[in-house]
């Protein structure tokens, strides 16, 4: 397993056989406060591209790492937005919507992007990026899976807060309200 930020990011960028282990290293490093700033500055492009990849094993920990980096940090949330995270989440949900762990990680990431200072602009960007239909499609697919459905509902609640029109749109798109 990679021990430094550089090694971990290089493994994620390289893809292939070592991508999952490298992504797990990035996830571990994202939980260390001393690494968050540097990882956000240097790692966002690699993490975003990993979400777009066909490798669900690597995408899961990369989505979780992005969620950690965006938790309660408006500057990092805005940087993630600028790096293309919303489009990558839509791509990840389309490619890996059948994986409840990937859905849960993307849901957590969306929740973190939709909160904090400047969240209204990020929520508007999420709507423009087509996040709501992507989440709704996955939610309909996983109507019997608690982890995936809870992640979808939580993401939708975060994205549609303070807007009756968006809440109505979520219901129209078919996002389930309750039940597991």
C-alpha cells in the first residue's frame, strides 16, 4: 500500500491492478488532518477522474476520500466543484449505480457538497449538472436496499433544502421518501 500522498495519487492516476489499493491509501490519508489540505490541492483531479473510471473498486474509496475532504470545508468544496466533481458523480452513479457501496459514497459526497458556506451556489450547480435525475434513477433501482436508498434520500434532502420546487421535482423524478 502507498505510504505517501504522491505514491497514492500516482497509483490512482495509473489505474489498473494497483488502483484499488492506491485509492484505499488516499482514503486513509484523507482522514489525517495533516494531509487534507495537500491532498485537496494536489489530488482532486486524480480523485475526480477515478470516479469517472470503470473501476468500481477504486471509485468507492475515491468518493469517500472526496467526501472527507469536502466535509465542512467551503474552500475544498468549491475546489472540488471546480475540478468537475458533480459531473463525475453523475458518471459514477450511471456506471456503478448497481453497487450499493458506490451509491452510498456518492450520496455522502453530495451531502457534503450541499452544505456549508456557499452551499446554495453548489446546490444550484448540482441541479445544472443533472445530479437529481441521476440520484433518482439510482434510487428507483435500489428500492429494496437500505444503504443505497438512505444515501440517495439524504443526498436529495441536502440538495433540495430550502426549495419547495426542488423537493417537488425530486418527488416527480421518483426519489423514494421512506421505507427499507
